[in-house]
């Protein structure tokens, strides 16, 4: 009996250990995809392309940036389409992923930008975070926030 328990325990442990690389590979693929989606969101902001944003955010999105808050997809798309922002360039780096569960990831990164919105120069560098949630088989971002990076 003791030998059977040991054998079953050993098999279970081996299966568990062999599944870890599969999860890591799957997480890496999702992380690469979310990184690309985040990059596409910034490009859509630069290009003033509401269609690209529309595909990435739910109706009840919350966006906090530049001391302002947008509380809906409709408001976000309206602000994007208004043309008040002029984005000359941007770059994203230092990506980090915090898996909240299998269908929720908090993505953080540093963004540098050369942009003006409503005549106001935007901070050269921000620390950004976006929550990505998988619903109905599709990854969407219901929350994005930026904090001016001072002293970095």
C-alpha cells in the first residue's frame, strides 16, 4: 500500500512539473500578444484612429491620464477623434506582467512620448498600467492609468 501511494504521488508530481513549462509558454504567448495590443493602442492614439481603440476596450472602460478621467468607451473615442492631441513619437519599454488569474493580467511599463494635447505639452515619460481581461475568448482592456515619471 505504501509503495502504491509513493508511486501515485511520484506520478502526480511528475505530471505537475511537466505542466509548468506549458503554462509558462502559454503565458508568454499571451504576454507577447498583450504587449502588441498595448503598442497598437498607443499607435491608434498617435494616428487618431478610434476603430483600433474600439476593438480593444469595453463600453465601461476607465482611462486616467494627464490629470483627467474618461469613464466610457464613447467618451474615450470622442476625445481621440477630436484631434486635440498631436503625437510626434512614443516608445514603450520595461514591460512587466502580473497575472491576477488565468483571464486577467496587469501590464505595467514605461512610456516616453513627444506629444501635446489641447496645447499642453504631455510629460516626456510616464509609468503606465493597463488591466487586460479575457471575456468571451477576447482580451480587452477595461482600465488604463498613467503617472508622470519624475526623477527617472
